[in-house]
C-alpha cells in the first residue's frame, strides 16, 4: 500500500510595506479603520474598542486595547506586542504574523484566524474556544492550559509547542490537524482530536493522557506477585 503523502502548508502572511507613522487620528477607536500604518511603542491598554479594523499595518512593541471586540486585523504584522488578557471575542485575523508576542489570557473566542502564523509567543491560558482556524501555524509557543474547546481546525499545525493541560473538548478537526514535537501532557479532550496526526513528543505521557480520557486505570506492575 502506498504511503499517504504528507500535506505541508504555510500561512500566506503579508509583509506590510510603504507605511506611514501613526498619528492620534489612527489610534484604535470604535468602528475606525487604519490602513498602512506603523505603530511603535504605543500603549493602548486603557482603551476599550469595538469594531476597529487594521489593514496592512505594523505593530511593534505595542500594548493592545484591553477590549478589542469585533475587530478585524488583516495583512499585518505584530512584533513583540502585548495582548495579555485582551478581550477580542468575535474578532477576525487574516494573513497576519504574530512574533514574540505575549498573549497570556487572551480571549479570542467565537472568532476567525485564517492564514495566521503565531511564532515564539507566550499564549498560556489563552482562549480560542468556538473559533474557526484555517491555515494556522503555532510555532514554538507556550500554550499551557490554552482553551480550544469547540474550535474548528482546518490545515492547522502546532510545532514544538507546550500544550500541557490544554483543553480540546468537543473540538472539530476538519482537515490536516498536526502536532509536531509538542508536549501534550495532561491535555483534556484528546479523544475529540480523531483524525489528527501526532509526530514525536513524549509518547509515554500521551498514552497516559489517552488512558485517562478513556477511563482506563493503569496500575504499576506488582513486585514479587504481591498487590
């Protein structure tokens, strides 16, 4: 039987260029659109925004608004940005790279990620629950206790990520979900990942997690015939 050919994909992330420096008129605000703008070192942490759109923008060392609901970020780059505890529910991100970011506690629930690369970022306790992820790569990320419950996966790959204690209950893998050299210790909802591919990592811990999910008790081998 011929071996099934591995499908390899990379997100089509944009490289913003020809940018102008941000002015106060470009600050995130309700229903405002910023296009081809470069933000550097800005702090919007005290801002609460609904319906903000960023197109072809560069965010460098920016603290994002604490509320960013129903936002759209497309064809942009986020470098060393702070999105910790940001409430970005019902938001969308397209053709965008996040590198070296702090996403601890980020809430991106019921949203969309398409053609997105999240690289070398801390995203522990982040929530992507009920979101739709299509052609997304998480690379070298800390995703401990992240929430992917009821998340739809299509062409999604996790590379060298720490997913200890992450939650995948009722996840909906549609096509090409891969875990490569990831730590899946104590993951919840592992049985929902039917059809996914797991390559490398700590297979012994994975087996123990799967046994727990199936309600199987694994006892140590008796010594000298005694229990």
